C-alpha cells in the first residue's frame, strides 16, 4: 500500500452504506439505498478522470477548449423503462439530451447499413451530455437522502476506506456496514477481494472536434457511424461539445503515430464514412488524441460479505456493445437492492449476493454471445492480428487486469 498522511476520523458520523464513486452506477446505488431509509454516503471525487470541467483528465477525458468529455456518451432506448422504475424518467427527458435515431455501420462490407430506432418499442436513444447526466443522478440521490462527500478513495484497510477529502486534502478513514464499489475500471475495493479477467487488449484513441458554425447536415447527424478497418474500427457521433471520433485497436498493435494530431488525422483520412463527417476539419485543427482502456473486464467474485461492486468495477464492456451506461444503471440499481436486502435481514445475505451474482452472470453471458457474433461478421482482414484474435476459436487474453 502507498504511504499516506496520518488518518483522521471523519466528522459525519456512522452510516449504513458507503458508495464509492459518483458516476451512474454509484449514484443509482445510493439512490436506491437512500429511498429504503438507510443512511448512505456517496463518495464523489469531483470529476477526477470522469470528465468534469477543470478536472484532471487522467487519460480518460478529452479537452475541447470548452470543457471535458468522456467516451461513453450513448444511452439506448432500453434505458427508458429503467429510468421510469427509478422515478427519473420525467426529469431526464426534461433535460433535453439530443436524441439518437440509430446507427450506420460499415461492418463486414464497405457499404454503410443503417439500424434505426424507429421500430424500437422504447423509441429513440440519446447522445448524453455526461456532465449533466451524472450530476442529475447524483442530485436525485441527494434528494432521496444520500449525503454527498467530495472525496477520492485511496485504499481499503479491513472494513474501512481511506479517502482524501477534495476540499482540504486531508486523509480520512471511513467505515460503514456495507460498501458499494462503483469506482469504475480502477475497481479500488473489488480488486482486493476478487480477480479481474481482461477480455482483450482493446484501447481507444479519441478526439473531439468542435462544432462547426456552417450548419452542415453531416455535422448535425443524429446517428452514430461505425466503420471497421484493417487494424480495428472507428466510430463518430455528435455530442454536446462537438463531434467525437474514436479509433479502437489493440494496445500492442496500435500505431504510435495515433498519439499525435497529424498521425490521428492521417489514419482518420483513410476511412471512408467517418471522414465524410469531418468535412471542414483538417490536421491543423485536430486536438491531441486522448487514450483510454476499452477492453472487457469481469470481476469475480463481484460481491461478498460487506461489499458489492457495480458498473465497470463489476463488469465492463467493449464500446461496440453501446451498453456501458445502461449496464451501469442496471447494476447500480441491483447492487443497491442487494445491499438493502442484506441490511434488512442479515440472514438473507447469502441469498441476496447469490441473486446479484446470478444477475451479473446472465449479463456477462449475453454480452459474450453478442460480442462474438458481432466480431464474427467482419471477415475482410483474415490476417490482421486484431481480427484474427476475435475470430471463433481465437485465443482469448487471460490473466488479471
């Protein structure tokens, strides 16, 4: 463990549940627990690595000159009933996030095929402003009775969390009957209790091009465009800060030039459909690319006596699935329910955690099937290491992330 300054007791008094992480999974978990009448404290680091304005990017956020953004900006139509069950739908719709009408994909062919949300029973999806969306969820948790604490989780000692207060820099020791790990891929708590298996080496190099004042219809397109390439795949979509462009590839085969604006633009210019959405932009206006891990992850076990993991801490998806935020909401809600059940009756702990684990198992199994099927549809580059690794019978990457 890294040496820290002397630990002091927190002044806020005992709580039933500490939720570490103020993103979608953590905020929803805190909301569910607070509504059950439990004392819950939501630990939020103020945006460190999550994309808040003025926050340190930590390799995860892309600067645009007007703020910070984080990849993970799509919410599918299937989120509508869950938001309704949580009593959040009306407030979410009132926020006016831009709609997403579907996806265009050049996958398995150079032709661009469309998948529309027109016939989806839940309607359209949304291109989220993550800053406002995450804040909306935290505010809902606070309104339900959760206490917000601006603090970063540093470590865990037994059943106590070591945190650094954002306002004072003081290192504080916190304890509760239960802890929810919603710290994302860092998995600050869960990694001390379980093993994380990494699916592959996938990383994302991405930039955000500012909106153009020309009114170009392509710049306002309400669909995400996905395009496969020899050594990975690209996608672009509109977000409130502009147009996000990302290249997904494996870390060990990534072209080093992708780390420079010129190299990123040069690679982008070799695409067919993505580059058409960048008319009017050029290498001189290309921001410095940011990088983020994008591989699938699974924590096992993802729950135990006194703790549960939710969101990316429990199960992280390849961005191709477009399900990351939806699953964060689902797992946050189910984690909150599991903890509430355990607090209500300690005799139900084993059953409640087994039910939550079974829920995660079902999600993971469906994800693995869909992931394999999606990558199997692209066969144009049989000798490419990127695609060969994802072919049926390919050797998956094993080990601890």
